[in-house]
């Protein structure tokens, strides 16, 4: 009798042991700036300026030099300027503004280097869009509630199992600014209170700063959207001009004219 019971008990024990093992999904690898072949550079006059200039760059491979693409164009950034973000770059040593970090609701755009991972808009997905794309619907929201498990995420309210936020951006209500946009991977770790829902998008006008995004004329936003390619690991580099020039060599940034 025991010779028949032993295999059964062993099978039960093994099943229970397996059930207690937590299968961990490995995190997605972080694509570093050194692996990028496309870059959008935004510079402003100083840390408090709400207007800036954009220039796009690309390179053939990671050992090639960056080359400017097209002409530079104006943008608006946060109505209160910029503040540092913990992004793809290490924070440089320094004093004063160097230690001012972006927080939720501060009206500042994040400074640093950020992956550009996905796009959104009101138009249908087409072959010219080479980033993962979300077509905005009635229930599409970006969660800015610091207590939510969906903080700093673009979600469909009707498709989320645990609706746990009290504050969000209803994306379709913010038009025409959100007719086209690109998600900026600021606060990729979803750290509570570090800032959320940062995009490249269409501006209201050339004089109005944003709540923290970077905005531009629709024609320029279209050009950017159709130029970006996910396989080229595009990034946004955003800094005041003086700091950009100081860090250009050590960070191996594209050289501005």
C-alpha cells in the first residue's frame, strides 16, 4: 500500500511547492541614451523661461556623429520653466537650480534626457506613425492622482479593473492640443508626486506656457510624430541653454549651432 501512496504524496507535495513559487516577470530593459539614433533637443534661455527652441537630430549608428535634421522651431514649455527629473541621465553636481526637482503640479517641464515611447491622438493609426499609438476615446485618461496605482499612466477608464483615482486628464476634452501627441517617459518609475502626464503636443498659442508639457505648432507636431521611429530609440533632451552647453561634452549631446 505504501509503495502506491508515496508517489501520490510526492506529487501533492510538489504541486503545493510549485504553487508557492512566485514567478517574477523580468523588467523591461532600459534603453540608454547611448543607444538612441533620434533626438529632439529643447533649449530655453534659463530655468524660469516658458518659451524655447527645438531642433531634431539623428545619426546612422551609435558611433556616428549627430546631424541636425531640418530647421529649428519655437516651442513653449512649463509656465514656470523647468526642473530636474530623474531620467536617462545622471544628475550633474552643482548648486542652486541644479537641485530643484520636478514635482506634481509645479507647472515646470522636466529637464534631462527622456525616452519617447508612444504616441496618441484623435486620428486613425496610419503607416506614417512608427511609434506604438493610442487613438483617444471618450474614456481615455491620463492619471495624475498621486495615490492611484495607475499614476502617470494613460488608461481607458472602462478597461481598468481597479478604478482608484480621483484626478485625471480627460484626454478628448483637451482639444485641439491633444489631437496629436507623444508620451514623454518622465518619472518612468511612477514615483508618487514626482510628476505625471508629460507629453509633446500641439500648443494653444506661441505665448502660453503649459502645465509641464512641451508644445508646438500643429505642423511641427505632425512632422515630429511622423519622423519618430520606435526602432531608433528616440529621446527628448530638454535643458536651459547654459546647462546644455556645460553638459554637451560629458553627456555626448548633439552639438548645437
